[in-house]
C-alpha cells in the first residue's frame, strides 16, 4: 500500500504541474504575445475556465501526503516554512491579478495587474523547480525527522545547504523555461489572430531553451545525487517515464512547425509527466533525502500511516477520482475551440 500511495501522490503532483503549468506559462508569455488590452483579455479568456480548478490538484497532492505520509508533510512544511509562504503569496497574487485587472477601466490599473500576473506566474515555476531540486539534492534532515533551511547559504550544493543554491536555481530555470514553452503551446491551441501568431514564433525557441537547460540539469543531477542514476537502471517505471519524456519532446518538435497545435500541446504534457515519473521512480522509496545521513531519510515505508489507514484512504481516492476526471472532461468539452476576448469588465 505504501508503494501505491507513493504513486498516487506522484500522479497528482504530475497532473498539477501539467495543468496549472499551462496557466503559469500563459502568464509568463502574455506580456510578449498580447500587446493590446483586447489581446490580454483573450489570453485570460483562454485560461479563465481552468486556472482555479487546476490549483485544486496542488491541494489534492498535499491532502494525499496528509492522509498517507504525514511525517513527510510535517517535516517539509516546517523545514521549508519560508518557501511555503512565498508559494502561497504567489498563488494569491496570481488569482487577485486575474480577477482584479478588469474591475477598473484605467490603463494604469490594468498595466499594474498585468505586471503582477507576469511576476507571480514567473516566480511560481522557479519556486516549484527549486522545490524539486531540494527533493533531488536532499535536505539536512536529522534523526528526529526535523530540518530547517535558510533561503540560501554559500550557493554550493554541500552542507550547510539552503533552499537556493546553484543546483536548485538551475532546476528552477529549467522548470521556468519548460512551463513558458508549455503555456505558449496552449495559447497557440486556444487563441487565434496575432496572439496565436506570436505564440507560434516563441514556442519553438522556448522549447529549445528548455531542452538545453534540461540537459544541463541532467548533468548537474549526477553531481549532487548520483544515486538517482544508479537506481535508474533498476527501475522499469523510470524507463517508461524516460520513454514518455523523449516521445513528448519528439512530438513537440515535429508537430509545432506544422501548426498542429493540439498535438504539440499534448506532446508537451507528455514531456512533463514523463520527466516527473522518471524522477519519482528513480528516488523511490525516498521522499525526503537526508544530506546528513541516509539512515535519517524519510521513505514511503518509514513515514506512512498504518496499513488500515492507507486502505481506507485508497477507497475514498478511487471513489472520488472518477468524479474529478469527469469534471475536467466536461470543462474542457464545454470550452473547446478558440476563445475570444472576454467582455470588458469581466474578471477574466
């Protein structure tokens, strides 16, 4: 059951990164692909039906940790206290920016909230990437299951480590570039006119940047946690993740130049799911790696609740997930096709 819950949690995190990822990517790209107020309202209309629903997957992932691995959740929240608050404020500011920008018909007001939307959307991928980098690199977890990280120390990936160092910043930049490209492909699919044209021009360079940073991050990962590549050879699910990752990359680079926007966006989604699946399979069963002593690491086996608790939680999970999938199917079905700019004055 611990293995099952490890993968259920990983699946929800991957879904969140894929779905809310295109929202963040749209926010990153919107200042560059939308030049007029109408065009920016068109971008907001593209993500308007989805962005708040997509955020629920983040809560679902946290809820899965609470149900199945409360020690991991407790250690992570206490040790990354500052980072958690930065993430919360980023999410708050993004939501406020989307809802507030059209409440007052003044250029200065709208430009201000457009800037907030861009900054919040740009910051969140870097925070998420830094969090992934911390999980891969490890944290100074002691034998009591506690750790405390400053924002940064000397920017090396050796103890004493901080939330930010050269490795976590690199992973953050990789995630930033990936989600920017992901958002450009989404907007290419959902918009038309000048916005789509600009997105198509920027999508492929963004993907080239993401690919280059990904290769650099792969090399860097071997420097900070070589165990991942040792585990890779013994984890068949990691090879499946790598296959998805490579397939998604090829699909994007083949479909995007031909104007097959939906196929390119699906390839981008497969790329994100694949790289996260490969990472999860390579670190399993470790969930929080200790840089002090491997024996102090929290794993799916030593940090889980009782077997009975895992079974009870799984029953509710499999009862609820069809409803969630049905909801997203209906939302995407109802809002299929190209979007038009929202009516002036609407929140999004």
